[in-house]
C-alpha cells in the first residue's frame, strides 16, 4: 500500500503551521485568503499524514506488548493523527513551538483495566531495547497535571536503517492509561467540545475546571495513587466539595443530554480505519470504514470533512484505528458522547459512607 511520505522541508512545515494559525484567527474577514489557506493546509496535512506509517508501527508493537501481559479483563489499543483544531490550539497556546517539533502529531494509546498494568507496560518498554529512540517518559499518574490529567506518556523518535529512512526522526507519543483515567479524559473532551472551551488545555469556565480536578482526585483515591495538587487531602472534604460541584453544574444531566445522537455507519464491516465525524448541531455522528490499503483515501476524506467543519461549534472529526467497530466506542467515547463509565465513577465517589451500627450496652 502507498503510505504518505514527507514532501516538504521542516522549515516549510513550520512556516505553514504559523501561516495556518494566522489565517484561522481571521477566518471571518471579508478578504480572507483562501488560496493561501489551501496552500498552507496542503503542507500541514502532508506532515500529519506522513506520521501514519511510523504510527502504525508503534501501534502494532503496543498491541503486542499488551497481549504479552495476558490481561484477564478487556483492554484497548488505538491510534490517531492529531486533529487540525488541536494542532492550531497548541500552537496558539505555546507561542514558541514549531509544528515540526510537536511530539504528538501521531499518537497511540493503550487503555488497560488498572494502574498496575500501566506500570507493567512501562517496564516492558524501558527494557525492550528497540531501535527507536525513547526520548522521554513522563509519569502524570505519580505527578498529576494541575488540570487533573493522569496517564504515562512515552515519546519516541522513529528510526529505520532499511527502506523507511524517510520517516526517521518523526516523533510518536504513546499514552498508557487505566480505564478510569481514560473515562475522565474523554469526559473532559466531551464537555469541552460542547461548551466550546478547551478544558483539556486548562482553558475555560473555572467551575468546570475545578470539577474535573476534584473528580480526578476522587478517581486517584479509588486507584490508590497521588491526588491532584490543590484539591482537598481529606477524603471527606473532597467528597463534600465534589458533591456540591456536581450538583451546581448538573454534571449527570449535562452528560446524558449530550448522548442523544443518531449514528450512521458506512462500510465499517471488516474495516481497519474509521473516520468519525460528530456534528452536535445536526445531532449526528457518522462512522465511515476503510481498509488499511485505503489509508490515502481516508486521509483525503478526513481533510475534506475537517475543512467543512471549520466554524461549526462542537463539530469534530478524527481518523482512528482500532481492532473492530465494536471497540470503537470504548476507545473514543467522546466522539459518541458516551460517558457511562465516568458517571459510574462519579456515583461511586459520591456514595455515602455506610453507617456503623452502635453496639448495645449489656445491662
């Protein structure tokens, strides 16, 4: 099959990233330069799609590593190319960042049942001795972000000494998460998309940001790991503030209201790649399947839909790879507005402590 290859120098990629960011900031202008936008988009999209081959290589290896653990409970491995809105937001927040240096253009993740399995995976990779360069390991479970985000990230630099040297130096990010950490992260994305705020980047309404900090600490207590800085250290105080926050924001009602989408599937039987397009205004989500040999066609449709969604509140599209259509919802629940695992964790966190029976005194 034909995998996309880098066609442009990194200096041109960086320039296209800056130009795209500048053009998207004034998309409503009467004299908006469509030609310049299309030109910059072509360079950026080639850079994104060029990560597909290295990403697939790491995804296959990650799947093999999880199987090596012989987990007795369901697990997931998935991959995705970073969405254009996410790229431009990251460039806007990090003024000095160059597009060619962004380390998560290609990303794959493993979602396993508990934290112990996460660390077993980390151990396997540290001891693997693979030819790709392990640039950095960041443990957000032991040291949670202020937002509440918890996971372990491994950043690799792809290396081939054979026929794929054109991909050498491209960076791939692996995220290793527990099931509850994944539920938290996707709930943040779901709420963020529908209130039009980048909550995952710590931008947006303070009450929502605070709620997710508190909820992350509640999940951390359940997993017996480090809680989020700035949240109550006393479990009773944490539960009290979390209950008030969830009530004020009507978290359960809000998340359940988002889940009423009409789902359409096209060519998903036997597919390897899935294009998910979610449009909340139309109350719809469409899933289109592609074979691995159709990756170039899939990337073209991805770019077309992404362009058509520009300016549509809450609309999002992503091209992902999972084992089957059945695992798609579990791997990317935010695109289906699925939040049952997260709501279950919230319910457990707010569950009243059982009352201790008083012993009767003997007369």
